[in-house]
C-alpha cells in the first residue's frame, strides 16, 4: 500500500510539473495581486504595511484556487478516477495524496516567495517569519477545504466558479486567524496554533467528505 501511495504522489507531482507548473502560474498570479495593490490603494507604505497580511492571505487563497477545480476533473475526464475507485488504496487516502501533491506544487512555492513579496508591501523584516509560519500552518486547510468543493463539482463542466462559491465561506475562519497572527495585540503563536488545529481537522475530515462526494458521481 505504501508503494502505491508513493507512486500516486509521484504521478500527480509529475503531471503538475508537465502541464506547465501550477506553482509558476500561482506565483505569477500572486505577484500580480501584490503589484497591483499599491496602485489601487496608494503609495502610503504605513497603510500598505498594516494591510499587507490581509492582502497576502487573500492572494494566497485565490492562487490556491486556480488549480483546485482540476484536482479531480482531469482524472474524471480520462477515466483514471474510475480506476482509482478500484485500487488497493482507500479513496480517502487517494484524496489526501492528491491534496498533498497540490499543496507541494501550488502553496509551498507561494510560502517560499512570501517574504520577498511581503517586503514589496512594506512589511517589516521582523514580521516575515510570523507571516510565513502562519501560511505554513494554514494553507493545508485551504487546500483540503478546496478539495471538498472540487469533489462536489467534478461532474460539472467548468465548475470552478461554483466551487469557489461553495468553499470561500468555509475559508473565512482560516483567513481571520491568519491575519490575526500579525496583530500586535494578540500573541502571534495563539492564532498559529489555531491554524494548525484547522489544518489537522481538515486532514482528518476533508478526505472523508471529498471521498463521499466522489463516490456519488
């Protein structure tokens, strides 16, 4: 079973890189939002620094959504999903592996690039590690919540918009605590621990919900 799980992970990582790199597209989208924000708000560095965590979290969420609508859709189109239903791996584990591959190719590059992009918004160097740590703790929850929406809309052609409508309300608590980690009036580790709890809960529950949706296609 372990060998099958590793093979599936390698397959999804290879496909993600061959298609053109969802991570590269996400980084370009992320950079576009960071670059356009000062034009919309103005060149006030103090204002940009105050709202930088919120801007970055929203940009990360939207960049993560870019490839989520294809998380199961490609396998459904070419019949691979039917084969996965009959594999030795539980469907819940298959969902989790696909989410790990998506996080590694989409969210992780954003987290690595975040310190550079945050400096562009005037965020202090002392706050960069808190922001990066909060993203590391919270982005798995965003990916796993998105997997539920992707599973629910897998049989809907161009269901990306519907998926976004379904999952965006569920991501609000993650965004709230992600931004709260930068609040000087709140101990930074408290929101980060809450984000870790969200991600752990998502790891336990989201694959079950997504697998249940996939079984009823």
